[in-house]
C-alpha cells in the first residue's frame, strides 16, 4: 500500500497524505472475500443438495469447487468454525462471513506500507501500531543499482550500506544516498527484504535448508558451495526434502547426513532453519 497517502484505492494520484492506506486493506479483504463468494454462489444449490447425502462432506465438496485457490477441506472446516456458522444451512449473510474467514485462513496477507520516504510525519504516526511493514521500494532499487555499478556495498536486507567510490558520485547521487541512509537508520533498512522475510518465515512458516552432495565441502558434484536453498515447512524431515529435490530421490531415499556434524540423521528427524543436508538415495 502507498503509506504516503498519495494514491487512492483505484490507483489514482491524490494529494500527499490525503488518503488513508488502512482503507486499502479493508477494500482488498472485502474484494477477495466477495470473489470467493461469487465462485461458491454459482455452485451453492448443487453443493447444498450434495450435502444432504450421507456419503458427501460439505467440507470436501466445497474445497473441490475452490481447488483452483488451493483451499483444503481442513481450511473449509476451520473457516466454518471461525465464522460460527453451519455451512449446510448457511444463508447469503452467513456464507459471506465464511468467505471472509476462508480468505483470512487460506490466503494470509502482509500489509506493506511503501513510499515511507515520502510519507508525512502525521501519516506515519497514524500508521504506527497497525500491521504495516514500512518500506521504500524506490530506495531499495536505487541501492541495488548502485551496488551493481560497484558504487556501494549492499546486500538486500542489510540495515546499512557502504560507499565504495565516493569521488565518482555526483552531488545528486550523494544527496539521494544520504536520504536513503537516513530512512534506513530510522526503520532498520529499506524494509523490502524484511517484508519478504516476514511473509516467508512468520506468515508461511517456512525455513531454509541447503541440500548438498559433498558434506565435507558443502558443495555439489561440480564443487559449487551451497548451490541450492529450499524453502520448506517447519517440521519437515529429510525425506520431505528428498521429494522436493526430485521425486525419484524421494522414492529411493535411504538416509541423510547433517553436513555440519557429519552424522546420519533419521528420516523422521525434524530439520532446523539453516541445516545443510546430504541426501543418500538409490536414485542417481
């Protein structure tokens, strides 16, 4: 969202600070819920008829209608409980309440307040304490371009950057970098990578695992160190990782090796964030 308040809900430019970004969140959540409601409404009579059958489950049949949205029967059940309704006998109002819950459960969102470098002080104070992560995407892009040109040293997510060739910078570039540095000091970075990390780790519950072929050099068969990084669900096992690498490797899974300790780990071992793992399989 535009944290500077200079863009309305339809994306049109407005006076700086004149639009409340919180309205955009409410608008998006409503639109998402009504989109799901529209899909369900088309099939609702048929779904209710099927639900009368002893061999049919409203949770399963409804999830099949929403299969394109990757909504599971468990999601449907949880949303029904959260909405406090009986799906089989739901009227339009109850069904809309259900749709709000199914979106919240199955499609978690992170509110990112962009253009924080332009936002008026009053707007920042209003947004503080809400669920916004403040960012400056323009600042992030400028830093990445400067790093690519080897003018600064910067890795996305760093709280600061280091100027490498100050004598080659124009006055405008120096002013721009100084402004970005000021924003980063205030918010602990540009916020872009922080928003991505929050979505991945906190909202989706994913951790990073590094599969390797040589546990001694932390490399693949070509000598590339830590060539791959896989995002996996917390609680995943080496066998789960093997299937992610390749189905045949998963099917032929024998055991795994913790590259740091050089110890074998069981296929039921729960992987930890940052683990480096060698998978031994009958598959080549």
